[in-house]
């Protein structure tokens, strides 16, 4: 993102932990400052922390400069102006909460045709909404975290959360379809999602499927590893946090229009600014529309998105935020569950354009989010936050998928299987926390205490059979010459419904960070949660027996971390955390069965974070994650029917234990003036024992080695209007193994193991800034048209190609 005429910076945005000073008045509020004479960089950081302002500067620019002592009551602007007196440096407030330090520009240079850019990558001092409730920085948080910034989203044209997370260190993406995208970290599915750091949501259960578009969000945070403290019951792979856009104190309008491969058309309008003369009330509106085909036959998508938010400074220390978002999405000729393989495991060698979905297969849904936030600052060191969200999703889903391996001799085998469902799911989320700092025994200590509540209600879900497409007796599919006209749209026959279908969590949590010595801090925490699960399944068939699964449990989860600032700009940490996941939907014998105990998980992580040459931000971590007690089919009992959503869940035994170990490394920032880089590497080794875990089929699909690289070069001098970008996603060989039914309708399961060779996907783009307002860009993904499987399943189904080469041309404007 370009912001005026100033030098390229190694973005060091410092934000005070727990600050909630409203953006519109932040520049006008006076703060009591007491700073000694010291390095200018230290004084700038101190002002940033104490005023809640992002102060951005190039470290080499202030190197060797000593600032005079500052003891006065000043606004952030006045404080920065005072510190810069006599330094030949100037400052520019580029937004409501950001100040950029730059060299003073001579009058003749102000006319130069030079446009330079801010670093697009996250830095160690960015304030986080994930991993704590007190707004700690990356350096202060003893976890592995990656931030995908707004600037990077725009630089790489990342229009969906899937696009953004594919670019994130250590994350593997498994896509059953264009809607069902599942993210894996450290070998485990990431099932916990937060919005603005609030109470944890669920994705993929109870009729809830998140499909976030990046038009709504300022940035995305990804925490890898165990975070049971603030994310609740879930997997030990990590947590995703989507941070919504907020209203700005100054008027801004942004427009982005693009056209691309496969008839893609997209437009985004984003307007923000004050709504009253005094700036106490601010608003923001975002509208987005996208219409596109897919790289496979017949697939088509259309979505429209609206987002509105308002902020009001009730007082100088009280901030209120409210808003809503609405998404209407239609997926026609919806292609789910991918392609089969030969029965001996060989690849069919099909074209990437192959789709086995007829035109009538579809998934239509709307999602409405409403939210309210309040932040109350108490004195200079304490803040109370309230975060409320309600999400409602309405869905109509009709799908035909293939099921069955292809016989190498007869070329037959796959059959059509149809199903459908209608639902309206509602998530209610609430989080209340208090955090701050206090002094005791000569040290500054931190605390956080709070409670959250989350309820997912999918009651009323209806399931359907599609007449003529029953399991084991559907029409045959010729995967080599698929003709959708041979599969007419069938009648619906309702098979069952769920009067109750959902879960509730009530949680209390607390942490305290004790400063043992000036460079050493010990953080201890605990989370006590009460969990309730209820599923009532009612089949409509004559003499069919319904099921009621009810489960209640409570659990205390501890966490601990030790951080050590062992050098200037460098810190080391060790952390331990636990989590658990309820699997009450799986029953253990004897019949009719009782719920299995929760899966437990724990993780240990050792890491180092720091800055190289004051411009490259780095993090390194080694980890070990254990997960115990997942349900495995109990062979002493007959398997349930495999028809979709039939309510059967008996019988299982809690036996599967999984171990994941590895190493993460990440470097981002400014290599040389104008040249910025993001690089992430992950080594992961995982294994399990005790049988094939239910629902963890893709655990071993995580590549052992993953490299993610993106670099951007803003050309110097007269060519500074040009920015060149390139990157690569490289994966080592991976495999998938397990068991599958020998054929449709069979009860015999046979083992399988398939491999995906190593592959690299190269992406590149170029942008040209026409003037102060307009920028045009050309983006190419999979530049060398690498053919690979991004999804491996079994011989029966769930094998999906990655997208071929695509090109997008965009025009952006920013007033």
C-alpha cells in the first residue's frame, strides 16, 4: 500500500498492550509522559506504547540519534514533534492511529515523481487479537503466529481466506469443494475460528460452513499449535482469527475492479470516515460482488457481500462498535468430493477440467453476522472488553457425487450418490475480559481474567435422499466421458430431521504474567469450561429408530510460558498448553452405546523471536504435540450405514493416539530499501497408533517440508511507480493412507496408500501506480501451470486437482 511520499520503512508499529483509546480522539488526547534522555528509537517506542499509536520508522534512519528527556502532558503528535526537533526528521499522520517518521524533504524534492511504499509484511510489534486478550505484540506472545496484513492481501490479490491461509507458514489446505475448505497445521485440522479475538466459533459442524471473503477483514492472524486457553475445546493444530475492518477517522474511499481467467469478474467498494463534525461517530461500508466460473466444467459461483460498521466515542476512554455483514452465495453445478482412482490405486490421468457434477447440483446459502463491541479504559493500565457476535446461516444443499473406484480392465465401477439437506444454524458468541498491568515488588506484572460463552444451534436440519441416487444402487458414472444429461434432476424424499442439534460452552479463564526479573517473565493460566452436547435424530422411515445423544462434561485446562528478553530486539520462550475436543457423537459399546470421553491434546514449544539488522523480523520454533483418545471403529460391532447424515454413531473405542513434531521458521521485512520479503519454512513429522482415527483421514497428507516465499521489489528512482512481485509454494511428497469400502454397497474395507510427488507453484504479479489515486496490476497464479493434486482421498473419491494457471487484471483507486 502506498501512503504519500516518504522513505521505505521496516514497519515497526508499536501499540500499547490493552490500549483502547478511540482512534478519532487518539491524536487529541493528552498523556502524561516521563521519558529520560535516551536513544530516539526507545523514546518513539515509549510514546507509541503509552498513547496507543502505531509509530512507523526505518531503524537506520534514527540510528545514533539521542532524544532529550520528555516530561510533560502532550498529545501523541506533540510528543513526536518534540522528540524530532533538531533531527532533520519529520512525521506524518497517515491514519487515525498511525504516524510515519520520515526524513525532511527539500522543496525541490517534493516535486519529484517518486512514489515509495510501506512494508507489506507483519512485524514483531503488531498488536494481536489472538493468543491473549490484552493486545500483546508478536514478540510478547509465546506462540508461533503469522499475520497476513491488509497490504499483503492487496499485493497478492488474496480475495478469500483460503487464498490467504495457503500463503501462511505451516498451513496445508484440504478442499473437498469450493465451499468446504479445511485447514491443517502441524498435522491437525484447525477447527477453531475467532472473530476480533472473541469467543471461539465452530466451522464445519452443525450446519456451519465459513466462507470468509477478505473484503471484510483488515488482516488475518494464524496461531499454530495448542491454544486451549482462549480458543476453548478444539484441535491442537491452531486457531484462525479474522479481524474485521474498522471505521477510520479520516475520509477514505477505495475501489477495486478486476477481471480474470474463467470469466471472473469482481468489484469491491470500501468507504470510511467520520459521520459527525467532531469525529466522535465514524462509519465504514464495504460492498463486494463476484461472478466466476471454475477451471472445471460447468461450475459457476456468484456472491454478493455487504458490510457496515460504526464506532462511537462515548467518552475519551469508552469506545462502542457495532455492525453487520451479509453474504449471499450461490454455487451451481456444485462439484464435491472430487474424483476416484483405479481400484489398484493408480491415477486415472483425467483432465483438470473434469467435473462429475450435473447442472442441478448446487449449494445456496446466506450468512448474516451482527456484532457489538465495547472497550472501557480504566486509568492508564487497565481495560475491559466486551465482544458479542451472532451468526445465522441458511442453506439449501443438493449434490450428486461419484462413489466407487474404477476397474482397470472394464473401466466401470463408480456410481452416482445423491443427497441433500436444508438448515438454519445460529451461533451466539460472547466474551467479556479485563486485562492490564500492575506494579509489585519492583516489577510490572500483567493479568487477564474473563469468561466466554458460545452456543451453536443447528436444530431443524432436514436431510433428503434423491430418488434414484441411493447409496449402492445409483446410476453408473463413466468418468472418462461424463455426460451430465444422463443424470436428470431427481425428486426429493425427506429421510430425517434433527429437532435438536448443537453444543454449548461456558468458560472462565485467567492468566497472570509475573515479571521475575527485568528480562524474564513467567505466565501462568487456567481455563475452566463446561460443555454440553445434544443431538436428537429422527428418521422418517417406517420402523426406523431414532437416536438421542446427550453429553455434559467440564474440564480445567492449564497453560504456562516463560519468556526471556536475552538481547536487544531478541527474546526466547518456552510454552506448554493443553486442549480437548468432545467426541460425544461417537458412541462406545455395548449397544445402544454411551458417548466417548473427550480427545485430549497437549503441546510444548520452544522458540526465539527477534529482528535482524533492525529490519528483518524472525521467529523460530520447535514443537511437540500429542493427541490422545480419538475414536476408532470398534470391529466387534457392525458398521453403521454409510448414507449421508443417518445419525448412526456406534460403535467406537477411544484408542487412536497421534504424535506430531517439527520446526517452524519465518522471516519477513525489508532486505534492502525497496526490497521486502516473506519466507516461511515448516518441517513436520507425525504418526499415529491404535487404528485409523475417525475424521482424521488427512492427518498424514501434511507434507513433511513446506516452503512459502513471497518477495516484492519497488523499483528505485524514476521507475518507482513499478512494483514487481514473485513467490513460490513448495511442498515435499505427501501421502494418504487408510481403509475404504471395496465397492459401493460392500461391507468389506481394504487398505490404501496414495502419494503426491513434490511440487512447486509459482506466482507473480506486477503493479504500476498511475498517479496518487490509481494503480493497475496484473497477477498470475501457478505461473508454470504445475499439475498436482491438492486433495488426496481414496480409490473411491476425494481426489482433487489444484487450479491451473490463471491471470487477473485489476484496477485500484484510493482517495
